[in-house]
C-alpha cells in the first residue's frame, strides 16, 4: 500500500515562472519530493482564451495524477484565474492556486498608487475583479500587463540591458514617484525583482505571493497529515516540460539555482 505522505507535490506553470514558487516550496519543505511541469510549448497563457487554458491545465494535472502526487500547486496566476474551480471539482487532492498579493499591498501605510504587474488575462478575469472589490475600493490601483517580460524569461534572460529596457518600457507613462507598491502578479516576474527594484527605487515596496503560497501549501499538507517525515540527503526533484527539449530542462535548473541563491535560508 502506497503511503500518501511519500508521494510527490506537483507544481506547474505556463512555462518557467513557477520555478520561483518551486524554490520557495523547497526552502520551506526540503525533504519533500517534487515534480515540476513547465508548459513552455503553449506559453504564454495570458493571450489564450480561458477555455483553452482550462484544457491545458486539466491535461497537466492528469499527467501529475498518473505520476502520483499528493497535492498540486497551480503556480500561475493566469491558470488559477481560468481553471482553479474546475480543477478542484475534478480532483480529490489539495489544489493550491495563486492570486496577485493585493491584500498586503492595500494594508501598507504608505500612500500612493499600487501597480499590479500581471498578464492581461489575470487582470481581466473575475477573480481579480473580486480581489479589487474586496481590498482595493479605496485605493488607486494601476493594472499593468507586461507580456514582453515573460517572453524574455522564457528565453533565459533574467538580467542585463534587455531586461532593464523592458522594465522601463512597462512603466512608460507611470510616475514612479507616485507609486507606493508594486505587486508581482505573475510568477515569472519574481525573477526580475532586482531589476524592478533598481528601476523603482528603495521607497517602493515590491510584493509577491510566492512565500505565502508555499506556506499555505505546507499548512494544508500538515492539516491533512500529508507532510513527509523522512529526511532526504538531497532534493528529490523531477522536471518536465511540454517542449521536450533538453535545453529547456537545463534552463529550468539554471532558474531554480538562480532562485534558491536569491532566497535567504
């Protein structure tokens, strides 16, 4: 009989953005087994219809179930917006989604605009509108889609002149001196936190939902008595990608190393 505690945690994204969520999960739960699936073949999700995104999510989750997982993290704000309800109805294991960290941004005492960087679909879906109605009614919130940044990251570019130029272009028309906080509402953008910080300056708070998602995952597993209690000598990780290309797998590993080096342990 299979001990469910020893099953893997499945984490997926439209491409490699979810690697940043994987890194946070590894930080909090280094003894767990992980399966990561990046759907780079179909990236970006933000320009697809919600129906198309739901179909892709179901395909990936079926893949996880076949491999054997005890929980699935939808490490993509766009996929969460489009598919989370259908996934929870379809599978009888915990399904953890993501949403832009708007609440902590609205709770800051500093006055000014709140810029939410996310995909066009995330910003247009009902889930984000519900967040706006719940937390942002009295706040000056700017919706900022930045699709080019996702394309650069999927190409393995996370720093340098091209990133700096693209970040600046994203904020064209926005007075950064009037911005109090920036919410990174796409897991890809977390790779660019240093570049966004360099552009925005130290007075602007930069908020992402990765750590909160990883902590929520750990709490859910603990409550369901699914946390693994056997220590491992090394990270138990399997990486898959819909492109089925060794280069993309190596790039995923590079981004994971980059993320882990950025995290404080």
